[in-house]
C-alpha cells in the first residue's frame, strides 16, 4: 500500500522519520503549507534534486492526493528501495483534521 492518511503522516512527522515533499505550485504552497516540508512543484519535479532520504520515509503531498501520486510514481521508478508514500487527501485532509499550517 502506498497511501497514508493525515493522522499517520502527523504521527510519522512527530517521530521525525519522514521527508515530506509538497508538489503543489508556488501560489498554493504560499497560501498554506505544512511546516518542515520540502517544496518541489510537480511542474519542475526532479527526484534527483530532492534531499537524500537518509533512511527516512519519503512522503509526497499535494492538494488532495492526485499530483502527489504522480510524483511518487516517478520517484519510485528512480529510487525503488526507498520507502515512499502518497499522502491521500493532501493539505485539505490535513486542515480538515485541524492540524497546523503556515499561511
């Protein structure tokens, strides 16, 4: 299974063992984003330009889960040995749970 939900993501983030990649475009990111994510819009996505996962899980996040799954598939093709997931529901699900964002 490659999808995770907001509660799982928050738990993993609190444990500090994830690299979260926000693949939305700049205007969306500037409107609201999760603290500590790495920003790389899907329109410029290059898995080779992401930080080294260093044993962490890599989580891809967008608005609702569609674009992040596209990025995850590209990443997985290049780095199949790195544990990676799609954040299903994206920032919308995160905010629905009342989790904090930077706006």
